[in-house]
C-alpha cells in the first residue's frame, strides 16, 4: 500500500524564479508537511490575454507553435 500524501496546486506565473518554466503545477507533501513529489503537464496551453503576463503568453504560444511544427509531444513531467 502507498504512502499518504496531499497535493497542492501552485501557480508560478508571478514567480520571478519559475515563471518561465512552469505555469500551474502540483507539489505533493507527506503527512509531516515535507515535499515529496512534483507534477506538471508540459502542454504550452494558450490562455486568454490577461490571464498571464503578455510576454509569458507570447512565449508560450511561440513555443507551442514551434513544437507543433517540429513534432514535439505534450507530456507529463513528474519528480517523485
């Protein structure tokens, strides 16, 4: 049987350190409150203008378009 953990969604759009790497992600904590896992789905999803900073939205769309042109696959990213 697996260990119990609690997942919390974290929004990185305003983070100066991580805003270019992650949008919304989940961090999992054990029952003692220690981080034990991380999950993000790399999909470069477009948002309505105003949901992200303009520069981030334009970069997200550019990477999505370039990835589609070059056959990139959208995939989950997990750290356990």
